[in-house]
C-alpha cells in the first residue's frame, strides 16, 4: 500500500511542478501532498523534519516569485500602478496568450512574460509616461517575471527531489518507534563468607 501512496505523491509533485511554471501555488500543492503521504504512512518514511524543510522551500519560492516579479518593473522605474498592471497582465497573458508558442509549458511562460510587459506598458503609458520609458518598464516587468518563474520552478524541482527521496518506501527507511525494554530491578546481595569462630 505504501508504494501506491508513493505513486500518488509522485503524480501530485509533478502536477505541482507544472503549476509552478504557470505562476500558480504548485509548491503548496506539493507540500500538502507530502503531508498527506506522511499521515497515511504514519511517518514511517517521510518525517516531520522533511515536512519542515519542504515548508521552508515552498515559502521561499512563493515570496521569491512575488518579490522578483515586481522588482524588475520597480528597478526600471515603474509606479505602484505599473507593478499592479504587470501582475494583472501576467495573469491575463498566462490564460489567453499561451498560443504564441505552441508548446504547452513554454507557451504559458511566454504568455505570462508578454502579458506582464503589456500590462506594465499600458498602465505606465496611460499615466503619461513616454513610450520609450513605458516600454523600458514593460521589459523590466517581463524580465522580473521570468526570473521569478525560473526561481520558483527550480525550488519546485528541489522539493520534488527531496520529497520523493525521503518518501521512498524502502524497508531500510522504516522509522519504527523505539522499543521499550523493560528493566528489572534485581536486588543482588554480595556473597558473604560465614565468619569463622575461634
């Protein structure tokens, strides 16, 4: 039964990795899958230390993607509305612009980056920025979004390797609870030689 749970965990991790490329919370899906696996196998293979490590990786991936996604546009001089426009454009591009490249995951990445560029460009242009400056901000937003995707997918792949390695249901990985050995208090009296009478 443990192998069936392991195969399900593998499928969940692969789905989570694909979601990372779409800037969706795939790392949290992988963490939830690992936690459910640990509960189903009663922690015999995947323990709490591994779950803590996966949680820290997932948190790093999500925060890093958010920071990098806006850092590129901000570095290029974007306003808060421009950063917001880049975020909305990334979502719209990931949904409607995947057909720019007829390869499923790569098309999504390209669509997200193009949408991020378009969102920042249109908003900054609407706010009165020159075309060249709006385009520069758009390129910064697209670059930051791409770096965020690469970082998130890299951490997601690391989570996949870590979770599957420690979840591998081999007999040698079985962390059985420690055996309690009953201790008997045997009172031993030192042997004393009978006193010799004169």
